[in-house]
C-alpha cells in the first residue's frame, strides 16, 4: 500500500488489486456451484418422489419384494429353477449308469453286472449306511442321497475306472469322487465291523469247519494264510524303491486268512511289495495274538505222540514253522509219509487262491494297476473283504468269467491274482522243536487214517 498525493490517502498497489479480484471471483464461482448442486438435488428428490408414487400405485412395496426374492430362493433350492446356466465349456454329466440302476423293471442282472450284488442286498447296505452318509439340504444345493453315493463307490470298485470316467456316469463332480470313497469306506468299517468272523470267537460256522477238516487229516484246523500283491502306479509321496517287488512292478502286500467256506477271517494290508511274508506276519496283529495264546479259543485236541494243539493255520514254505503254523516238508526225494502230507496240505491251501479270485475278480480296481492314495488303500481293501463275506452270507453266486480276460493279442487268459510264491523255503533251523513235532504228528495221523 502506498501513501502519496494531496490528501495523503492510501492507495492499493497493482498486486493487491489483483489479489482482491481473484478472491471475489473464487467466491462467485463457489456460489454458482452451490446453486447448481442445489438444483440437481431438487431434481433428484422430485424424480424419487415420482418413482415412489408409481410403485405405490402398482401395489409393490418392500415386503412384497422380499417375499418374491424368498420364493425364488426356495424354488432354486428345490430344483425347480436351475442354479446356473450350463456353460458350453463344461463337461456334461449324464448320469447314465445311475439312471439305469434306478429302473425297477428286472434290474437284477444289471445290478450284478455293475455292482456285483442283487438289488435287495444293495438296498440293505444302503439303508445301513444311510445315517452315516446323510447330508443336509441347503438353499445352494441339493445333496446326493445315500443310495446314490453307495452305488457310485461300489461301481468304482467293481469297474476299476478312473474318477474322471465313473463320476460322469453317476452325475457327480470329479472332486466329490474321492470324498465319496472315503466316506463310504469309513461307514462300512463302522457298520459291518462284525463281519470279521475272527473277532466273535467260536461259532456254529467254525465248528462245522473244524469237523470238515478232521476228515481231511487236519484236526483243529482254523484256516490257511497267504499273501497277494495289489498293483499300483509309482507313488509320488513315498519311496518308490520300497514298493518295487521282485516281479518288477509296484505293489502293496495284503495278508489274509481264509476258511473252508472261503470266508475271510483276518486281513492285514499296507506294507510295500518288497517286504517278505515273514516280516509282514511278524508285524501283524495276528502274530501278537498267536504268541500271546489269544488267537484260538476252542478246545485243545490231542494227537499222536501225546501232542496237544489249541489250533493252527496252514501256509506255504514262505512262512516260518511254529506251534500255530503248519508248513509243508518240501524238497525232492521225499518219504511217502511226507509226500502224502504235502499233497493234502496243498489241497487245504487251495482255498486261498479261490478267495483271491473272488474279491479281486469282482472288485477289479484291486486287480489292475491303478493310481491310489496310500492313506485309504488299506481301508478300502479291508472293506472289499467285508463285502466278500456279506455276499457269501447272502448267497450271491460268483461269475467265473470274471477270472478271464483278453490279452493284447486277443487270446483269452486267466487274470493275474498277484500271488507270488517264495523263491526258496524258509530255513528249518529257525523253527522250534514243538513246531516240527506238530507237523510230524499230523503226518503220522494221515498215515494211520
């Protein structure tokens, strides 16, 4: 600000005048903006009032809109309206096998072909497992029914197909396939645990078997033991060299005990294919129960030479002789008594091969090489053995054609059951005197008979 002139009044400089003009322009511009915004808000309020008046005239309020939305949700949850429009890039799931199984007109043969059992037995199993497989209904999906899940798992075990193939046949997702197998396996182990006959002691069926083998020269005989190999693909999460057996294939060993009626009494599975039978039996619960004297609960039998036995199993030369394990003499140039004993002992062990043919032939997943999860494979094999006993009790006949297949050259041949005989017999020096005396007493009894 400057002072000068006649009246000595203050005067604004050029810079100060410019500042004052700029401030006034800013105030005017702000006022114009506020006025424009006020007019815009007024127009919006008027438009909202007109829209609300039209809605009230049509009779649609907020309560009605909420009710409509709720009804649409109910319709989608019940399956009246589709949850989503199918995408052209998604694989269509037809559910052909399941749709055919649901037909009630003369479906017995189809059931036995696909699920290896009659419709009656399937319904009994599905009903028993239903409390363990039931799912809750939600607004987002309709859950699969227990019979649908059980049928899918049985079909997978019977056909041996991959998850990509068999899930499409049952109209379920690829991810749900392993979940269904895991749930059904766990449910069968819980519901049908009593189908392992060894855990229920001496019953009528066991007395019949004991009497039958007295005539064959094996008094107080309880069953025969052997092992089989379940072939799998090379494992990614385990040492592959451990599962590489002497047949140059990746496998897992299963040890089973069977009786005269081809029922599976004991199953022990999970050890790699490179393991010997002696090592597997010594690590099994069967060995611990036999050594503690709790395996056989029947009455003892007196043989020749005052030899007393509470019970025993028969096996091949891959097992060590003991007071509860009778193996053949083996060798060449045998004495007639030893030769007669070995022949009868081999006939008694013939039930094992028949048993391996039934479950592996019916449930072909465990016959072919397949990708597997080692966390669930032993449980699945035990469940298949339980189903084997259920089908025997139900009187379901076994189709012998399942033991034959066509090779790459079109020649019909018998399937490989995975039974590997020992390369050489166990050394008798590791056996006890009581084991040898028991075998000699049985051989002499056959000579007397």
